[in-house]
C-alpha cells in the first residue's frame, strides 16, 4: 500500500527546526500534516562558555551531543577550534549522528535500536571502566534530563555540561486543531518531548487535545508524562522519524483491519 495514511490528518508538535523530515515522510505516506511548533530553538546570545570549551577540547575524552540542534549550534562555534584526534564524538540517535557526519566526523558513537540516555550509557565507551577519571563534555540545550551526566559522574567521570542553545516557548493558535478534532477531522498528534507536552498543557485548548486526541509518542518516558497530564489515548512508537512513521502507519492499519 503506497499511501497507508491517505485521508488521515496528523499534527506534529516539534520545533520548526526539527519538523520537516518527519512531516515529509508522513506526507509521502498520504497524510495531511499540520506543523505545530510548541517550542522554538534559538542560538545563545552569549557564547562565551562555548568558546572557552573550544579552547580546552584537548582535556576531554568524549564529546556528547544531545541532539541535531546541539550539533548545529555547538559546531557553529567549535568549528573554529582544532578538534583533537583522541576526542571521540557520541550522540543519542541517527538524526544527530547524521548531523555529526555532515559536520565532518567520520566515527560517531551512537546506540542502535534504542535512542535514549539509557542506551548511550550501555555503550562500551561509557562503562565505569572506560570513563573513570576521564573528562566528558555534554553539549546540550537548557534543561533536559540529568540522567546521563549524573550517571557518568557516579561512574567516576569528570563531566562538563555546556549549554549551546535554548528552547523558547511558542504560542500557536490551537483553535483550528480543536475544531478539527471536534468534527473528527484530526486523527492524531505526534509529540516527541516532555517539554512539548508541558507546553501543550499550558496553552488554551491544549488540555482538550491531550484528553481527546490520539497521542503518538516515541518514548515510554513521554507516554508516562502524557498519562500524568490526562492524555486519554496514547500510542507508543519506536524512536526516530522512521520509527514514528512506522508506528503511526501500524496503528491505523490495525484499526482499519479491526473495523
């Protein structure tokens, strides 16, 4: 079936900078896609900390980039500095790994199959034996989970977490989506971060979407957060754009076969 999502309308709640790949894949499967940026990604006005980090790159054993945004905004500054041959680069998933390769890194440490901090911590390069006494650089946005940094410190690593971008809440008008939901013309909402979930809950109409729309989420942690906010129908997909699209298609194909 070349267009398994034909007739489906799906909203993608991602920052504009991260939406297009997923939106295009959903559209290629036949879906009508609404882009719903609940957060914006912005460069830091003050990059002093990043420049200071660039001057001491040779101190680190591993540089971990939390997302494609971290790659883009960190390397906008760090590309001015010489990258030491011994400094390994690592990240959490295929999108970030591709961004690192595009930035010129041939060897990238990245987990397979599961794309979260737990999977990263299971990599051989992040075992206690490997990181004890070593300096690890984490390049990230404001906020986010502390599991990676905290666990590495507990394993004896010397961890520096450096902010390289910030998330700014957006305020899209949710009324058109709520209207579509009321008439049965909105089939699902895709959310890929707990930050976006919280922002949705804060906006007028957001609680209605959470409670009444089918919510597709790409991690059990997000599913838990959605449930705590009152989401009524939660579908857990695999991680990454391909995993999300496959999970959405599987959900609707199964529903069609059971109808």
